[in-house]
């Protein structure tokens, strides 16, 4: 068995071929998609977070709306860029969204991916500490976020408050018990995966990572996951960690599928520079008739290592087509691979 969710980048554009032509379209369709995904038995609805782009940004209003209209599906992010966040305000937002959903949030956080603008977090009135890199700032904010999720009081109460205070130091509210254990770190390197394990976070590994060995993408990612699990065990955590990988997977079952994704049947891993000094490897897409797709996916070592698979979706093609894409995987692919 494997948990299967979708991961939406939340794009929109005023393009005649798109169903999502505005921010409102994308937000409302994201809610509808999560509701429909729950109805077909999908396990998770996850969303990317990007700033200064025609994509989904502030996630908590969307997650709260989905939480209010669904009952069992996991609701998450992949990932929130911590460089842009106020960790304490985020604790309050996350706590509220988690309570609305009945404890179903699965929040993926990280230092973020390459940005649309130069040092975009500076426009949000954040700056680096002396000698700090932006990646270090992201991890520092993440640790502060994790610390304040534990529900312990830390703020000195006003002796003359507007409303009576409970005894002792005050914590952030609303507090949602158990949310601390449902935080994931998006890791692009082996080292940050190990760091995430040491901090007690679950692991999200996407369709790209730093090229650290020259091996095929799925093998590098599987090795990253094994190092993460070893570090988790060494850290002495008592609960089991979760690990997700993302993939673009399309079962070609009709002419529309072949029209949209038939050209990806010969997809291969790609190498590129994700930052000026960072060589990255991008995993291939999978697109084939179900029988062939099953054989190809059975060889993907990282999918085998993970307990959760996030299927990246073409959200601009609309709710109905994306439910078809997801249903095709659940019906024609997942059972033969032991995912269902």
C-alpha cells in the first residue's frame, strides 16, 4: 500500500486552451479538485507555493477552505518557502487551518526554489543576519516555526491585559496538537535530507535534486531516502517518519491523453543548473499505456522507497480532466504495483 496524492503548481494564464485563466479560477478549481479527489479515493491534496508569479502563493486560506469542504483527504504544501515567512504568524495560520480540517494538514516547508525576482524575501521586509546565507535563514526560520508548534509558553504576560491570562508564560493560539509531527522538509540534497531527519521532520523529495553522483535520478533519490532513514534512526526518534516523492505520471488510455502527453513517452532525466553553482538532475516524466507504465514504474527505486507518491498535475486543464488523470492511475496502474 502507498498513499497517493496530487501536487498542483496552481498556474493560471489568460490562454484560450486553459481552464484556469485567473487567480480566482485556480483557487476555486483547487477546492473543487480536492473535493473530487477525495471522492475517488485519493489520499492527499498538495499545493506548491510561489511568490511574484501567477501561481498559488499564501496557502492557508486555500488549505482552510479545502479542510472545511472535505473530511478525510490529507491537505498539504510542497513546499512553503520559509525565507518569506514570519514563523510565529505561520504557527497561528497553520494551527487554525489544521483545526478546521480536523488535524489533516501535512505541511511541506523548505528554504525554497529559485525565485522569480532577485532576493524576493527582501520585499517582504526580511533580511539576513550577519554572515548568513538565504538558505541558512530559511532553516533558522524553520527551526523557530518547529519550536513554537510545540505549544509551550514563551511570551511574558502583560500584568494589565485586556482579558484575563492563564498562569505562566503564554503560547501562540490556536494550538493544534500533533501538528508538529506533520511537518515535512523539502530536500534537494542528501545533506539537507539528513538535517531534516535530525530535526524530526518527514521528507519530501521532488522531481529534481542536486546531482551528487552522476547516477540516474531515481537511484540518487533512493539513496537520499536511505540516508534520511538512517539519520532518523540515529537521532533516536520513536515514531516512524514519512517520505514522499513527486512524479509526473500519465496513463495514456484515450486519444486526449495521447494528444496531451504522448510526446513524453520517450522522456529522460535532464541535467541543468538550478543555481549559478548548483548542478541539478531533473527526473523524467512517465507517459505510456498502462501495461508499459506499470513495468517502467516498477523499476523506479525511489518510488519503492517512499510511502507517499505525489502526482504532479496539469491544473490549467481543469478539474474534470485532472480527475480523469488521477483516476486512470488509481484504476489502471496502482493495483498492479501494490499501491492499492
